[in-house]
């Protein structure tokens, strides 16, 4: 890791400091977990002073309010079960609000979306994505496609769009949101791969800024956060009520959420607020320099920090470069603000 990345990860989050203040070092721990703080001091249970994620009123509530302010949401909910949990909660909440038994989702949506549809016996209506011939992958969902499906299917509980896709392709969420509002249908966005978007003006618009009712973002995919951490954001003007979202989360989320994960979510928010723009400046520049040497997927609706190109993943691995995914000749790399100049040099050297 380079010195810049090491620097931004140093220090404790506000939530971590609050946990330590609530449970002094000389506390006799007769509460869970069984390691009694030996593995991690902040790995605690819902004991005195550390709040409860299922009904937060104290330090967790304050951390979620800080996140809501940073991400431009009315409410932000911490998820310790990844964006899959968020998709479960969003679809359940939308279904609860209307009781309609159908939902519009895009082709290629995440497996968690189909799983919750199966669980709730909701029939998915699939919106077609555009197609990108050069890379043999799906592209964006056009607002005209959503308009067509809503005219043909006025009795849906919601529209769910994945943006960005795994390949970094973003849909016109503003255009789709306007159409959904005209039809009185909530728009929920699986933005698992776009938690970083809000923090730089040269990136595609984030879902909250673009008018989505709800969106889920995986902190661990593109922010400096632990695996399994995610945010669920609700817009002030959302058709779906905050209480309904909380009820949905309480139905699906573990009753023993990790305080380590929650502290990581608070820390990731702090990092992006304090130096996210600066670090994204560097990342966008480096990715642009890479694009100048290697033909990559690009365009006005493509996240410039997502690198998709044609290459041999096995060759890369043999030379010490491990990529996110290889499929059909395409390689997907996910650089973030914690990537290093050395990482880019290693990748370019293999190609």
C-alpha cells in the first residue's frame, strides 16, 4: 500500500471512539461475544451505551445521520449483510407499500433481486438493456424502455434498475426517475458498484442526486471498507416511508450486527468526506492514462474508474496481477482510492 492510502486509513472513526467511551478498558465483560474483547475491543453486542441497529437512538443513529448528510439522503441505514440485504429490504418495502405482485427489473439484475422476488412471490417483468457489441456485454437501461413497460404494466410495486452494472455502465437514473414519478411508482436502484460516485463531479450521478426513492451501495466494493458493509439510502421525497424500510431491514438483517462493520462504514464515510475528492482526482487521472495505452470500455455513461478490457486473465495472474473477473475475454479491474501507482505499473507491464 502506498503512503497516501495508509494515511487515509489511519485513526479511529467517530463511532469506534464512542464505543470505547461507552465500554471502558477495565470493564468486566459478561456479555457476548465469547472472546471478551481479545480479538477486537469494539466487537461488542447491544449492551449499555452502544445503541441498537434495529432501533437506533444513540451512537449508531448519529453515525447513520452523518452518512445521510454525506451521501445526500434523508436517511441512511447501515447494512452488515451487504447489498444483497439492501435489495431484499428495498423490494420488500416497495411491495409492502403497494401489495402489487409484480416488479420491473432490468435484465442482468443481481441474484438477490430474483431471490426476494421468489420469496415474496413477486413476478419480475424484465426491462431490456442496450447491448455493447465490442465487449459482448449488456449496457444501460433506457428511460424509453421503462416508459413502455410502465404503460403496459401499470400495476407494479416498483421499478428496480442496476446502475452502475458490474462493467461500470450507468443508466439515466434522472430520466427514469422522472418517468416513475409520472406513473406514481417508486424507483429503487441497486447501486452496489457506485458508492464512490457522489464524491467527484467527473463521475456519473449517484442515485440520490438523480432522484431515486431508495438505493443500496456496497461500501466494500469501491470504498475503503470491510467486505459485507453497505449503505441503504432513502430520499426525502421517497414514496416509500422510512419506517417501512426499517421494518424490512429488521425482518432480514441479523439480530447480532457487527459493530466492527458499522465502525468501518462510519470510517469510510469520513474518509470520502475528508479526502475522497482528492484521491478520486488521482484515480481518475491514472485510469485515464491507462485508457490511453489499452483499449477499454468507455463512454459518457461509463464509470471512468472501472477498467474493462480484452486480456488473458491467466497471463495476468501468472505475473502477479489478480483481477476482479474474467469472462468471455473481458477482464474487469476495480481500482479504488486505495490502489497504488505500483498496482497500475504492474498491470500495464503485463499488457
